[in-house]
């Protein structure tokens, strides 16, 4: 029924309760391309899948699951991870099918071509120290039981092969005696039978592609069908009923954007003909390239010029070539005269400041958009060379800057450096319902899909601690680097169409429902205080860990006792009638015994042999983790001290064979590898906190926030007019709050309200009290791994005594209940500050006769505020 929960919702509850842990096997991570890293949501998706396979007693067989994930969120990497897991539990044969031949070629390259920059697997895929090969096969008669065998096909091709027999093609017989994993990319294409109410005969229904897939799936109870799509119509009753118990993971475009993994989408309208809008995009693209160069970022931005038909695309291409080749200053001046109030105005100001004349700009544009750097792409203009260029647009040696296309790129196109899409037509095909909802037509849906592909984030770093794959300047809209985080959709001036497009983009989550600029202003009276002139903020720094002194595992705090279960080979036979209702009473059963060994008991040759089977223990690799290591023998000597507790039969433990010893040693070394890697982090946060002048840190700020994104009704609303009346507070009249207003979440406003309730009591103990809302003003760094945290609030307290001045600095983080578990590491760090911090004594700001105390408090949560208040009062000795 429609009111029943989806599988994904049930799993949300299991995750919240900690029943599903966001952990995945190390062999999955180890066998993926090390240049890619699994994002938190991908790890969660894999963990859900493993839980379903191993622990969900309600699972249905054959297994059919769907991963509903946003365009650009890394579905293909998730497929590779799931393949590795399934291989480990005994699956060898994989059938990959999609709707488009173009997607097949791209995916084949990603799965098979080790030289491809988008190759998904590690250089060597290994299980239990044995190399496994990723092989393409035409049918499963040619499969190798030791390897991962994949058939790549389209839905149409699969249906045709199975129903029209050809030599060496796959047949229904292939599936009867083998366990098969079916992988469907862009899975919404196989739901024709489900979605359409066909009144034809049963035979006609059986001819549908969807029926073909289902026939394969149900040919073996152990088969698995994994479907991946960004598009599924769950509003359709038949689709909902089919997938209600199959959607295991949902990660939509809205969440993808909120989490910062996408570009922000902007729409730029211009009352210009096609050439004018083309030139606008070219100038904006060149501005973007120059901003990237300014900050040392390698970027070649690409423009897509989209036409309605092949004929129009060719005409637009020819127009572009003609006008670019004879580009003049009058053309540029026309664009500049219409640029006021748009991003193009910023571009022209930049050119002017950098002394880039129109003549210089024209010379650059003619070179960067020359004929060999533009592609005309459609069903009549597609060859292998163009396919390669299209799939390698991010490569350094690929100089393509512009693509002219019609429909070929709406699905299956992986590109990160697409920043401008120019719509070279002016048609609409959607409609508005009576209740004011826009129903998009096929054209708008295709445009939405294309924009979704272009919204993939181009990775870059500016600061050492930046996450290259996430947006960095959401709260700095005036930052020039913001242009590298934005996709511009260029359209003819057509307010009605833009209203419809933005409605569609908001509906799918590609655009926020409401953007709001907020101006945070420091109160003028704050700047007249001694706190502003003489006060300072203590922060720690992020430093690279020096591993030069690390020689062997003796220098790391690593577990020296490991456990291993050795199969005993015990065999017994019993009569089922002799088994009582209380269990097996077989007298021949035995009890496991445990015996402790040191690796040196196995002999050096066994240790060497085990190390030779694992790539991690090659000397060249060990040197990365142990820079002072001088030889393999030195490392082996440190291994000899490791103990292993072996569980097996007493007889087996008393007479271990060389093979038994090798297996135990291999198992220990694999466990040790994981531990060494977990200990090895590049950075740490210093325990020494340095002072920064308050007036150099705190400043007026302009923030751009997306009001409807966060599920918190208070976010973006001034506290003076808070939606919850009990939270309202006029902060402009509170001398202790540094900014004039707060626009935070419910939890943040609740904390401020709490502080206001005890402010008079605090004044009895402290001469100065100031609360700062940290609007990306500073960061602290986790002591163990250097991860950055921006505490929401800092409370400054100053207590005057006769002989000294005592100053407190409290770091406080209000946190919604849904985020507490996810951000547990932040709370752990805050709690450690008080016991670990040291004040830098090398700064002239720090005086010997002053005392300072830094305190990190546990998360503030309104539902558990009594616990917070108790700790808060105890830390400040308020009784």
C-alpha cells in the first residue's frame, strides 16, 4: 500500500539506531582506484547493501535493489564497489546493460581500460593475495571462475540476442546454471512494462525489454539485479508499488547540492540573437579560465551550445566559426554595454584591472576557440575520435573548448569542466495546472537532465585543508573564485520560459527554492571596547605530520596481538534422529582450543613469503610509511615480536604445518596493513593555540544562503522575528552579542536564548562577556587527523582579580539531533581541548601575568539542554 514505508526509510531508522554501521570491508577500498575516494554517502550506500545481503532476514530472493542517486553522485564507482563485494561472496558473472550505446562505450572504458583516467579499479585487483582480472566476455560460457566476467550490452541488444539466436551471443540457457548479477544503469528505461497499462496479449507483454530482464533474474534464485538511476517516477502508483521494497538508498539532487558536491546553477537571460549569447558565454568562459590561472588551478572550461535540430546545430556552428574568425572590438563593446548587474560586469572589471585590452582578449578568443578546438556533434557527426575527445574533456592534452550538439549528451555524459550551456532556440512545451504547479514537457526535462550533468563539481583546492570535491565559497558570494563553482545556463530573454525552467530545477533540487543575501554587521559600540582593541582569539594550526623518525612498527602505537581462526579439518557424521530437541548431542564433537604464537615462531622464511604475497609490504611502499626504514630485514625483525592467538583444534595447534603458518601470517599481515594505514594520516592539529587579534578576525560579512534547503524553519530568519515566538530576541540591544543579528537554526537560537537567560548571573562573575557567531571567520583542527571544524560560537569571558586577569574562551556547537551521530568526532575534539591545549608563549600578545583557559563544550541540543547547562555551570564554577 502507498502508506507503507519504503525500504530506504526503514534503513534510515536502522542507521539512526546504529544497527547499520557506516563501515565497509577494507578489500573494497583497497581494490578501487586510489585516485578516487568514497564519499560518506557512497560508503553508506555500500554499507546498506552489505547489511541487506548478510543480515536482513526479510530480504526477498532473487534479490532486486535500486540505488536512486543524483546525476554526478558517482553511481559508477558504487557499481564497482558492489561488484568487488559480490565477487568476495562468490559471484563471478556480471551482466551490465543500459539504454544507450554511447554509455556502453564509456562504461566499458571505465571498467576495462587501465590507462583511462576514469578507470574504476586499482592497478591490480587482489583477493586473498591472488590477482583477479576484470574481463569482458560475450557470453558466460567463456567466463573464468577466478575472475570478474562482464557482458556489456544495451537493453535493446540484450533483448535482441536472447530472442534472435546468434552464434557466440548470450542465450537464456546461459543463466540457468549460473549465479548472475545484472547491473542496470539509467534503470528507469526498463520500466516500460510496469508503467504502461498494456491492453495487448500476454505474448506482446513478454516481448518488452523489462520482461526480458525479469526472465533472466528469475532463472536462478541466487541471481541479483542492481538498478541505478537518478530518475524514477515514484508518483506513479505501479512504479511505487514495484520499488517500495527495493529502493535501498536515496540520495537526490537537492541533498547532493546541499552537501556541496555540485556547482550552483545560474540562469543568464539576454535579449540577444544567437551570436550575441554565444559571445557572452565565450567571454564568461575566458574570464573563468583566467581566474583559475590566477590561483594556480589547472582548468580548461568547456561550453555546450545546444540546438533544437541537427540542421540548426550545423547552422549555429557555421555562424560561430564565421563570427569568431572576424571578431572585433565592436562585438565585445556590445556585450559590455549590456553587462551591468550581471556576472559579465565582474568579468569586464577584471579585464580592466588586469590591463587586458579588447585587442588582447580578441586574440585569445580566436586562438582558444579556433576550429580545431570546437566539435560539431550529432548522429551525423560522430566518430571514434570525437567520442574519445568527448570522454576526455578534463585531460590536460584535450584542448576542446566548445561543443555543438542536439540531444546526444542528455544522458551518460561524464564531464566536470562544463561551465556554460547556451540554449540556441526558444521553445516551450510544458504546462501549468490549475493549482499553480508546472508540469514540464519533454524539452524541459531533457534540459534539466543536461543541466544536472553540467552541475558536477570541478575539483580544486585553494588552501591545504580544502576538500577538492566540495564547494568552498557559499558564504563568500563576492569572492572571484566563486565563478569556478557556478554553472551558467544562457537563454534568450523569455521570462515565462525561465519561470518554468527554474520551477523544474527547484522541484528536482538543482536550484534552491529561495536564495537570500544576509549582511552580518559588527555593532559599532563593540569597536569602541577594550575587547576589540586588546582582545584576542586562540586557535590552533594544521601541520603536516613528520614521519621521518618512523622506522618500523615499533615506532607506531599498533596492536601487537592478533587473532586468527584456523580451520581444523574436523569431520563428523551423525544420525538426525539422534539429535535431541535441545541441540546436537554428538559425543564426537570437539571444543576449540587457543594457543598464542609469536610470528618469529613461524620462522623468517614464512614471514618473507607472506610479505611477498602482499603488495603493501614491498620495500618501496613501506618506505612511504616508514621513511627511516633501511631494509626489509629490519622490518621483518620488528614483525617477529607480533603475537597471534590462533583458534583451532588442540591437535592442529600442536602440529602446525608450514601452510598453516603461512595462512596465519598472511592473515596477521592483512590486519596489520589496515592498522598501519589507519594510523597514517597526513596532518594533525597542533595542541599549541596561538592568539589572533580579535579585530583582525571579526569583520562584517555578506552571506548567501539557501533558505528552503535545510529542513529548519528558523534558518535564515532573523532572531528578532523568529518563527518560534519563544526564541525571539532583539540582539541589537544585547551588548554582549557581537553582531547586530543572528540568522541561525533553531538549535543556535535556542542556545543564544539560554545564554540570555543567565547573562545577569554571568555578569556577577565576569567583567566582560561577548558571544561571537563564527560565520566562517576561523577554523580549528582536530588533534588526530587535522580535520577542520568551525565551532558555531565562541564565548569570551574575562574575570578580574587583584593580582591577575583570568580569561575564558569557550567553543560551543549547537547541533540538531539528526546530526549528532554523524558529527560525533567534532564533539570528541571539543571535549579534548581543555585537557590538551597549550598557550603559545612566543607571542607578544600573551602576557606572563595573565591566565587563560580554553574550554570545548559538548554539543548543545535543545532536547538535552539540561545536560549541557549542568556541564556549562560546572566548567565556570557557577553554583
